[in-house]
C-alpha cells in the first residue's frame, strides 16, 4: 500500500512543483535548474560513492562490520537515481541523501527498528579464502604426469584412483 501511494504521490508533487516554480520564474530557468541539479548531483554522487567504497574496503580489511558502509553505498545509489529523475522533490530528497549527517541519522533510525540475527562476517584481510585457526594444515605430495599413458604412483592413503 505504501509503495502504491509513493508511486502516485511523487509524480503529483513533482507536477505541482513544476507548475509553481515554472509560473514564478518561467519555463527555461525551471528547466535549467532541473538540468543543473542533475549535473551537480551526479558529481556529488560520484565523489560520495568513492568515499563510501573506501570506507567499505577499510571495514572489510580491518575485519569490522561492513553493514554501515554498505547501507551508505545503497543510499548514495538511491540518491543518484533520485537526482537523475527530473523534478524538484526528487532532487531535494536526493541531495539530502548525499549529506553524510542525513544518511547517518537515517541509518540510526532504521537500525533501531531492524533486528539482525544469525549473521557472521569472516574477514581474512587478504584476497584468499578464510583461514580457520582451529583447523590443521593438510600436507600432500603430488607428481606431474607428462603423458596420459603414465600411471600415478602407488596410492598409500587408500583413496580411489580415477
């Protein structure tokens, strides 16, 4: 129901704002403002997105919680979509989402209403697979076969051969 109201109300608000602003300052200045906000918003979104990606990478490298940087990145993406959508209302909401204090306030508000359970994050600090300190190292021997005709050496472990 809320999504339906959003899809109905946002265009109505945008049309009303276009009529009001266009009547006050004229057609061309109104269109110029819409294009200018899209250009400025795109530049801001790019800069904020790079900073959010850096925070995400740092959180993962430190073995911390990547949740906040991920949510910030999603909010920046939504802000970009809103800024590229023509209109004053969507531009205002998009610009607000690009402000870090606004994002953090929304994250705090949302996190107070969401309960996460059963989530485990394992960071290795490298690009390799996660290492578990409670596991033993498995050592193995191998030999390189030059031809397909050669048989591998005797299998002392009892594993089945191909």
